[in-house]
């Protein structure tokens, strides 16, 4: 043990009898750290975190409400801090989103969505789907007219697929002013009533940047809505006389769990795309059931009252999330 007159971390005055700083808790040691002490400190902190992590995982996954109740009762060293837990799983969730959402997400989806019915019908004909060909045969009387109908259908596939590429070309053409670009949109029947021509042009030309900004802003949006979630809980359970911060802790745990389950679902879908519907359904049911049991256990209401307030919470908060998501997309759009 080295004897310093001041703490090397915070500058607190120390005397020779103090092995640890009373202000910040750092050990009263010399600047020069032996390799043995360095490794000891590393493994001590790591193993300590691992021990807390192992204690936290079981109640976090399978015992809804226990972590919140333990924290509110003052047992705050036994499990991972709620804010740290929230940050860990929110990073996991949004990392999975950024990893699985491609840069050309909008381009590919809009391109495939243009005249989707025509594309599907025409594709069936081009692939010699029997039902599709029978539909064409019923409209035609001679082999020549049948060939013409199939050629016409094939052309629709190409025209619909190329339309988004044409829009991208016009949006990037600096020789076209906004009025000329708008006239071109009108010529192909593109609906532009919702936004100004300049915004539409910017969106078409920078769709990849829009996707990046929208994904990047999601964590901030969710973090802003977290206190609103706690406020709804406060209003729903005002008779329980919980402090607002206790509802906020509950919100942190519920959101962390949702991030973990939905992030895991996104990972599974990326590996096995064919079961995406099943994964989404199971994830939603798991998160909803967890939230219901957590509310039931934490607030000690009957099942009927717990379920009713759970539904009210879901409707209000779900509506706010939809509004917030649309607002976040709009902000990302006008900031291009």
C-alpha cells in the first residue's frame, strides 16, 4: 500500500491511515500499477459483474416483476442496475435492427410494391402458371392473340420493375427543376398530395440515407417515450401510492425484456426467414404475457383488474408509439 497525500482519482486529501479514498472509494495506491495488480483488478470486476449477471438472468426472463420489486425494496446490489440492464438490451435490439435492415430497404420494397397485382399476375403468366395461362386463354380466341397477351404481360413486369429506377434517375437529374420533376411524376400517375415536390424528390434521391437516419433515431425516440410509459403506469395505479420513479424502474425492466425478446426474434428471422410470422407472433405473446404477469405481481390487483389496466396501457402506449414512429419518420424525411 502506497501512502499518498491526495487521491489520484478525485484529489481528496488523505492521510497515511486511509487505504481507500472516503470520497470516491479508489484504493490509495501508487500511480505505477504492477501487472499482477492490474490483472487482479480486472478479474475482480469481471467476475463480480458475471455473478450479478447470473443472479439477474433467471428473474429477468422467468419471474416478471421480481427485479422491480427487489429494487424498490432497496435490494440494489443484488441484481444489475435497471438502467444498465435497459442499455444492454436496447443496444442489442437496435444493433440487430441495424444489422438486418439493408441500406436499399426502401428501394427494394417500393420497387416490388409498384403495381404489385399486375406484377404477380404477369409473373404467373411468364412462369407458365396453369391458372394464369387459363385466365389468358379465356380472354383470347386465337394462338396469335394468346402470344400477344403473354408478351404484353411480360412487358408490364419490366415496366413496373423499372418505374422506381426511372424515378431515381429523375430525382438525381440536376437539369430538371422541381416543376419539371413534378410534371414527370404526374405523367406516370405518381401520387404526391401528401408532401411537397421538393421533399418527395429528396426522399427518392436519398432513400438509403433516410433508412439510416430512421434506424439511428429509433433508440432516442424510445428513450423519450419511456418516461411517458411510466406516467401512464402512475395514472393507472395512482391508488397504490407508488412514487413515479418506481413506475419508471418498472418501465425500464419491461422495455429491457421486450428489447431482448424482439432482438432475439429478429436474429432468428434473419437466420430462418420462412418462419418470420411464427417468430413475430410468439415474441409478441411472450412480451405481452410477461408484462401482464409483472403488472399483476407488482401492483397486487386481481386478474380482471390487472388485465383491464394492461389492455388500457397497451392501447394508449401502442397508439403513442405509432404516433411517435410516424413523427420520427417525418423528422427523418424533412431533415434529408
